C-alpha cells in the first residue's frame, strides 16, 4: 500500500516509492499537490516538489533550463520526431490537454476492473510524462505551454498503472491478475506500431513474462527506455548500490538516472550498474490533466526526456536498431564522468544534438544476430536450473593429505640442505690440493708422463715415474741420494745411495 510522504517514503509491499509531483496551476486555479501513482508491485518513479502557481505564458520560460541542457534548439534543426510513435506505459494520458491535442492515440487499458464501474481514470502521471515527450505547446506559433523533446511525435497511451488516489488502487496493487500488466502492455505497444516505449515505472522483482516481452520488443526494433528508480538513498546489503529497478535493469533497456540542476546525480536517483545515462530530473515542468502544469523531480521525468531524444533519432533514422540508438545516446552524452562511466550518471547527461550527430555517423551500421544465434523472444535467456549438487568434504582426509604434503615439503627442504652441505664439502676438498708455501703439492707435467711431489725449495723432490714400456712404477730420489724429504721437517725415508728403490 502506498502512502504519501517525502521522496522515497511511499511503500508498496515493502517497495519504497517516491511521492508525486506538485501542480503548477493556471491563474485563479487553487494550488494542490498530486499524489504518486503505482501499480501491483509497481511504483512510479516521479517525486515531489513544492506546489507553485504559474501563468500559462510563463511555462515555456520555466522550461528553458531543460531545453538548453538537452541542446534542443540545435537538435530541432535536424529532427522534431515526425512520423514516430512513442508508447507511454503509464496511468493514461489526457488527450484533450491543449499542449497534447491531436497527438495522442488512446490504447488499451490493462487496469480495467480495478476501479469500480463508472470511475474515470485520473491520468495524472501519464499526462505529465507524455507532455515531456511530445508536447507541442499552444497559442500563436505554439509558443505557449509545454513543448516536449519530440513535438511532432505521436503518443500511444497504454494504461498499465493506477494513480494512487484512484479508488481501485489498493485492489490493483494486490490482485494477482494484474501482475503482468507491464509485459502485456509492452507486447501491445509493439504490435500497434510503437517505435519507442517509455516506462516511467519501477519495481524490484522481475517476472519471466516481462523479460520475454522486453526481448520481443527489441527483436522488433523497438527502443525501450525506463526510469532507474528513486531509491538512491537506500543501499542493498553487500553491494553498496541502490536496489536494481525493473524494467530498467533488463538487458537492452535504456536505464535513465536523474541529474540535478548542476547536472550531478540527484540524491534520490538510483546508483547501480544498470544506469546507462542521465537526464534532468529536478524541477522539471510538464503538463497535467485539465490544462494544468506541474513541476516535479524524479527519474520518471528523466526517462521521458530520453524517450523524446530516442524519438528524434528514430524519426531521422527509422531503421536504426535499439542497440545503435543506445550507442548514439551514450556517445553523444555530455558531463561524462572522469573515468568514462560511473553508476550514478552512467555515460553522462543526454544531449539531443550530439546524439543525432552520432546517429548520423553510425546509422548505416548493423548489429544483427545471424539466424543460428537467435533466441526465441518468448522464452527467457538460459536453461532451466537443475538440482543443486551438494559437495561434502571429509575434513579428516583433508588434514591427512595436508600433513603428508607438509612432510613432503619438509623432506624436500632437508634434501636441499644436504645437497648444499655436500657441495660445500666437495669444494673444500678441492681446495686442499692447494695450500700455502711449505706444503707438498702434486703436479701433473704438461707431457702427462710424470707426477711430481714437490717439496719446499730447501728440500729435494720425490717423483713417481711411469716407465715408457708400461712396467712398474719406480720412485726416484735426487742425484745427491739420501732421504726422501718429508714436508714440515718430520721423519725421513732413506733410499739406497744413488740406487733405485
């Protein structure tokens, strides 16, 4: 059940939703506040601002900041949305408003049966959104009243939600038979010639019927635009982002955040990776039923403005695929974040003139899947999930194998240590062959015949000679005979005088 309050305070089945825009009335009309609208598990993404009186001829002046931000005067030199149909899935549109007269086709009402018989729909929020998309003004030269982004576009009104002040709101918000009205509305809009579908509505839980309807629309070349949602002050546990909002978070849908007057993320605007780009969403002026004018804030208004820019592109390049239209919107955005993208403003703030220039550059390109890669639009992506397999781990075996692995590691380290000690000992033995002066050395002559045991200079030398005939090895002493000197002045071994040993 929704209740009135500050932005983000209304609740439908635990779903936070913002309050509605205030009304700008014509002179002598009383001031009043218009409440938010919602449907079953749906909450309109618009939020409230203070009620303010305004004269009809002040409306266009009040629109100037938004018109300049979108660079619409330059964009209108290229396209004004002619021959394009924008479906507004909302609470209905007042086709008699002087700024919309002649531009609205009343489509199907999927909420039929929620209100008691004879109750006329309020059409509050839907009229507001339609005027931002395709309002054409009135008076001499259409210079008064609200002008939309695509003033020559046609609006197809498809009623899929109720304004919350309607008597059937509670019933509509709880009856199961209204659960998939958005999915049915999308398919209806596609089958009745929509080029762009605006969905300034949001919900937390998606259905497979909605997902299939979105894919159906994209497969038919229809551009889908939706409000990112107004739960920016609320973060999901574990992610740090605001909750995802549907249909904006569906792949292929242009998810639009709200920017404030300084073109920064509005505090209420959802911040998560589904956001593609942003548009003005604070103090946005539009039309209300009965020739009234409203000013309000929310991602609803931002989404409507982007839908209008998409209509300008489709009017100029009617065969552009939804993916290419989205690329033109993002590539033409201004106020691009320093890293190129962030979850608050997406790729930046939409700019109609730059988006059209980008569309001119890429409109001949194609992004089309081949027949073998096509997915049935009537079915959700992916396969049905099978039984969950539970893996049980034996902790005793884990500890056992862990111990074995640890022991093996220690053994490897010990082996390396032994090898290091052995190598060091070998180097020491090799070094022992060479000692300081006064020690005995063994010298192999260059001719390879005799190994000489050298003694210090004050002594003789003992040699071992291998005879040429390969006989026995003989030991020869110096010619002066006597003794074999022993290094270090120790004992001597005496050989026969001058003889052989």
